[in-house]
């Protein structure tokens, strides 16, 4: 099954995710939810929140699959 190419699709989680991006090996999906970045395995297991502060958007896996780039906005948190 080639999930990364989009040729086969299935529900990963019954949650509202935005801007999903598959890892280069097709094993992980990075996405944004509630202005934070998460990743989850292709089978829906191991949901992991990767960011916890600020507002984070547009996750994008690096070509080697080791890093995820994303936009971050602190929104003037006054810290």
C-alpha cells in the first residue's frame, strides 16, 4: 500500500487534522491541530504532540525524514 503517494487512502484518526504531510518513507503523518504540530503512524498508532508553545503551522518533513520544519508564531505572548 502506497499511502505517501495518495494512491490508497484510509482514515487515520477520527479527528480534524489540517495540512497533513507524509514522511518520505510513508510511515508517519505530520499535521497541525489546534495550532500545534503532531505526528501519527500510518496505522493510526502513536499519536505524538511535537510542539507545545506558540502557534505552529504548516509541517513539512525534511527529505531524510529526520526533521519536520514548520512555521511558528508567538503572537506577542508578552514573555
